[in-house]
């Protein structure tokens, strides 16, 4: 979801740099790029007692339960062998050899099989200790069947070739060569680019970039499909290779792309290219906006609840057919902020995959706005001249704030330590008390007393006490600044979002995966460690806010 224009000023790059066609590196880092004292993850400490209270002991149990189950099977087998050896030794009067033991084990298992068929009940076959072990194993087996975790085996993001990358001035030149924008619109888009937080080497599709070489911009469905094939095939191949998963092992395929939904679907394109099974469950999501990736993950999770298997989630946005050719300012932001990108994620709910997984999915929350303002604030339509585009409402900041507040309220009890939850409940109780007292005094004619009552502030819980890393949707610099301020995040918490925006621009629903990739591979100010919890937050049209929490394994 693109944000409103940031009116605070401040350029993402110096004006002199923006006025040239020189490209800069698209893989920059913030590490060591600031002067003066900077807070790091070491400056934010949580008491050990609080950390222990935040441990998901159910997760700890289920992680080691399969190993305990296998060890238990070995213990049961050892008990049975010990019982057989003792029985043989007492019956034949001397130590039994291996051949006798194997024959006795075969007879015992045959009797156990007959017992299971209710054909024989005349003797006790197992010792008491073996029976207890067997009962414990049955209970553990039931628990293993009840637990259905979702693991992230791998993910891959799209890194465009150099021929796709352009600077700010090249973007303005591409817009100028469309021969449809006024000088005022071009100046407006230039100002948006300077304030956007995007870098000087971000990716645009070749169908549009080719206009810099004097060719006509490709607006065809074939050009759009070529962009989709290049991006999606690349990330799917890399994700499957990282996960060491064959395409035929995929049971569920979910692809989300908001503004490009061809026939046959993008899912059919991927199934055909990679030769997946004919019974693979495919779902193509469109119109869900920048929040669609976590919605797709949630759908894949729900589908995997039916049976154990693997799912492939693909999140992307196709730019070629979605350039706005009008001059209304409410539509022009999409021409300056969105870039080519995509991410493919391989999920599994097989407990045997838990040992090699990168992350475990702990929670996903989706909040959907239901009012007319929610529905209209990001709206695909036509301007007065008939040009198609996405219009942004002036209410978008207010709508996004309310939607995120509901989302954080919902997910808070799952990720916050008890101390923070108690403060939230106390704050709500105090506010409710004074609100009720104010109404009572007003109805009793004591307006002066009611006016003098205090107005307690809303308590904002400290999510940093339950979350180690934040992947905030890189919708724009104003979006990141607002969330950083409201959630009281440190610089190293918002660093992944700012660097994803700088290096890749707003890649729509896939932006949160570029941020997670930065945390994994490049961030030194807050290194990722085993046991850390990562929260992803994204916004989308409709209006919706989605969040997900992953545990690093």
C-alpha cells in the first residue's frame, strides 16, 4: 500500500545526486553509516525472568517430542528383548543364543498381532514396564498428530539484472517519454521521488525501461506476461533449490498478484513450467494489495491443516500494465514508488522438516476494515479523462492507523510478556472508569466536576519486549516513520524496512521478505540469532492490516 506524500521534507538523496543519470549500488547497508552514539540491540535489555516467561514451552515440547518418541520406541524394543531373553534363559536353563532370541521375538510379535485382532486373550504377553512404555508412546503419538506446526523451509527474493535498474532522473525521463504528462505532473513526481526514500538503482520492467533507448513502451499482455514469467520463475526455482524440494513434492500453491490476473492463471503458468503434480491445490489471489503475502501464508497454513505436506507461496506485483498515464495527483504516486520484485516461500507442516527449517510460524493476524472509507481509501478506478490507475484517499493515514491498532490489539496477547499485558488491562480499566464517571457526573448536572476529571492516555505496550526484529512494509518513508514513532522502535528495528525501500523500492506484498532477507544476511546492528522472534506487518487495500510472527530455529 503506498502512503501519502510526506510533507515533512528531507530528501532520500542529495539533489545533486538525483539530477544525474549515474547509478549507485543497489545493495547498500546502514551498518556504520551514522555519526555519534547509536543505540544497538545490546542497549535494549530484558530481565532474564521476563525472557523465561515469554518462552513458548509448547513449542519447546513439540520440537523435541519427535526425538523423544523415537528414543521411546528404542526403549520399548529394548524392554521387549530383555523380557524375551529372561524368559528363554529361565525356560531352557542356559543363556539363549541369537537364533533363539529372534525366533522368540517373532513368536511374540505374532501373538501381539493376534491379540490386536481379538483372536487370543489367554496370556500376558508384555511386562508391566513395557506396557507403561507403550501407553506413553501412544499418548505421545496422539500429541504429535494433534500438533500441526508450519515451518518455513526457505524463501527467495527477486534481484533484477542491471539492465532493469534506473535512477530517479531516468524514471522522470521515462515518464516524459510517455508524452502524456504535463510539466506540473513531472515536477510533482520528481518531488515525490526525492522524498520517497527509494534509491538510485531500483528495478523497472524492461517493457517500460526500453523507452530510454527510443523504443515504444510495451503495454501489451505479452509484455506483462514476460515480466511475470521472468520474476516468478526465478524466485520459485531459487526457493525450491534452497529448500531441497522437488516441484512434485508441492501439495499447495498460492500466488498473489493484485493488479495482473491473466487467463490461464499465474498458478497454471507455474504448474506447467515446473511440472508439478496434477492434484496440486492452486489458488490465485488478486486485489489484496500489499498485505497479500501474509494472507497467502495464512491460506497455505489452513490448507496444510487437512493433511501433512508442503506449500509454495509466491508474492509479486507486475508493473508493466499498471503505469498511470493521467495527470491527477491522487493517482501519480503509483508511478514513483512501486518497483519490480517478488518472493517465493516454501512451507511445510511435516515434523520431520522441523530440524532443517529456518523458521516456525507462531501467529498470523488479519484485520479487515468494513467502513466506506476503508473500502475507498485505495481504489482502482479511472480519472476524469478515462486513464486507469490506483487512487489514494486523504483518509489513508487515519484508516491505516486504526486498522493497525486493531491488529496489534489482537496479536498483543500472543507475543507480549505478562507484565506488558497487565499494564494494557490496567490502562483500559482506568480509561473506562473515568469515562463512566464523567457520564455519571454529566447526567447528574455536575458538568464542572466532569470537565476537571483527568483524561488518561492510551497505553502503548512495548512490543520490543516480545519481538526481536520488525519487518514493516516498505510502503514509503512516511509509513516507516509513522510506525517507528507510534511503536517507539529503535533505529536498528526500522533499519531493514528503510534499506529494503532504498535498495528495492516498494515491491508491494513481497517487501516484507526483502526485509527479512536483510535481517538474515546483512544487518549487524541487530544480528539474527536462534530463538529470536520476527514480526512482519503489512497493509493493503480494502482496507486491511496483516501481521505474522516467526520463530528463528
